[in-house]
């Protein structure tokens, strides 16, 4: 599985800093972090703790964008904004968008983490 075209600038920059090994390590770290954060994001959303949803979305946003997962980063930004505005409906819809974008990115993130992309 190959990363989307819009991920290539971020990935190329990261490769230039530390090569494929560092990129793989960063992807492994991000996947572990994202898995934990995604579970917490869903839990907080289900309990209506929207300010917590906003905080989690913020932390995922920066990491996702740094690694080239731009659609995921964008979904996180929209969800963060909704959460900060205390818009429960939009923030909970945003959680679903984040889950969808993470699921879409996970195959290429996994491939990079294993050094096979």
C-alpha cells in the first residue's frame, strides 16, 4: 500500500532527516499513539465530554499532519474546532470522520512502519 500523493512532501522531508529507519520508527510510534488516542476519543465522545474530544483531536492533528496523513489531520482540525465551540453534534460527527480517515490511512501507515511502502 502506497501513501497518497499529498503525503509525499512530509514523508520525503522526514526521510531526508533520518532515512527509512527513522521514518519506520516514527510510524510505529504514531500508530501506537493513535490507537490509544482513538479509543479514548470514542470513549470521551460517547460520554459527551466534548472538551476532551477537542483536546484529543488536537493532539492527533499535529502528529498526523507531520507524517503526511493530511485527511486525518483535517478531520481532527474540524473536530477540534467543533469541540472548542462546544458543538456536541458536530464534534461527535467529527469523531466518526476521524475514525474513517484513520482507517483509510492505516494500511499505508502500517506499510511504512514495516518498511514495505
